[in-house]
C-alpha cells in the first residue's frame, strides 16, 4: 500500500543533485529556512538549524531546506524525469496481487517539488522505495524486484530459477559510490546510528512522515531504509 515516505526520499533527491553536478559531498550548503510561495520550509531542528555545513552533513543531519533548495536548482522538468526513472510513477510489477501505485501532484508547482524533495505530500509504496534504493546500491542500475530466487525439489535440485533483470540505469556508478559513502556516514554518526552493526558496512536513511490524521491524533510513520 502507499504511504508518505518522509526523509528516506532525500536519498533520491541527493542522487539527482550529484548526477546533475549540482552538489557533491563537500559542497557548502546552508540549512536556513526557505521561503517559497508564501510558505516557510524549516529544518526539523527549527529552534537551532544546522546553519552552514557540507552537503554530506546535510544528508547526515537530514536538513529539509537543503533538499528543497537543491530541488529548485535541479528544476521541475529534470526533477520529475528522475522520479519517473527511479520507478516512482509506475508499479514495480512484482509478482504479488494488489500492488498499489504512487500518487504525485498532476501539475507540480515549485512548492510541490520542494516538499517532494524531502518526501512530504506524496504517496509511494515501500517496494518502490526499496527498488530505488537498490539502484543506488547497485552502481545506478534499477533492477526488477523479485521475492523468489529459485524453486527446488525435495532433493535440492533447482526446478525453476528467476534471473535478475535490469530495467534501466538511472545514475552513474560514480554517483552511486559517492552517495553510498554519504549514506554510510548517516549510520556511522548521523540520524541512523541505531542501525549500526559491528563488523558490517551499513548505509541508509531515516524518515519520519505524517499520516492523514497526524495533526489530529499525533500519529506518525517512522521508517528506515537500509543497505548492508
């Protein structure tokens, strides 16, 4: 089913920015609030934003305004081209009944794009996000998701196997590597530190998002998208 992903979606925006040459891990950015179309976009730590920092630190600290500003730099047309390339505009086609599809703004404004950049006010499915993260991890190659690798008989002989299928390349190998380094730092010393496992290299991104009733009942969705 669909849900609002929140900050786990920042990885996708970061991938766009790096691939388009707008940022790299050392780029200087600022976490001050963004005023756009009569609205203000603040960091989750609005009482004391992170101020001047590198882009890698903005990923680690999960700073909303940095990603909103980056989306404006990328531009609406290019931004939504990547959304489609990463597979968020269509079902993944996984062999399970009842797969839902995403919900995006039909004619997005700059404000729509800015909040989408950090995963708010859109609806996607967890399998769409997992598939996109696999592209980030696999050197930029978007693969067809699958649940079953192979079927064996009682003697362990493979009766049927399901091969990996490449859908398309969405980012370069160099972008993938740079972004993976940043996501590893999220776990090593950022908001995803609870996912650290001794002896493993773990990368990922945290997310907190609203439900349709958050303002009424205070219920939010906490999530983590991880790669080991």
